[in-house]
C-alpha cells in the first residue's frame, strides 16, 4: 500500500514538472515575439533631466529579428532633414525572464552585454547605459 502511494505521488510530481515546463516555454515564446521589429529612441533621462527632443546625432534605431539577432543603427547630421546612418552594430538577443532581454553586442575586440526591460504593456523598453543615463525606446 505504501509503495502504491509513493508511485502515485511520483507520477503526479512528474506530470506537474512536465506541465510547468511546457507552460513556461509557451509564455517565453509569447514574450520573445514582442521584441521583433523596429524600435526608435523615444527619450532619455540624463542626470535626472528628461530629454525628449532627440536630434539626429542622438537618434538610435534597434531592429530585432526572429533568429535572435539584432542591429543597432546610430545616425549623424545637423538636423532631421540631413540625417544619415553613421554606424551599425550587430549582435544577438536572448529572453532572460520577467520582461527582460540581454543583448550581446558583437565587436571585433570584445563582446558587450546590455539588458533591456519592457514597460507599458510591452510598448516601450529601457536600457540603463550608466548610472546617469537611461534610454527609453518605443516601437516604430
């Protein structure tokens, strides 16, 4: 009788683990889908100052792809009418949980890790670049 109870409990525990893992995997897939597409720098906060008027020289564009890669394009120019691509960085992204993603920037000399966190029902994400600078991006 005790053996039967132990076997039944083990079967229930195995079923619970299988269902729990499957549900987590599905949730992760739904969340990773929200990152795909183009994202522009909406505003940033530097040393407690809110900067909403983004000039060409400060504009950034992230483009996230289904295959786990991304590009980051920076722009240069005197104003928005004379704005051109200045540089493009490539990297990979990974969902790490709780609406948070890690970006790995591929550079010839090193790899840099950046964390981005989604807000406002996944319509914006923020990146803390340093103690005094936080960028907020929105879908293009």
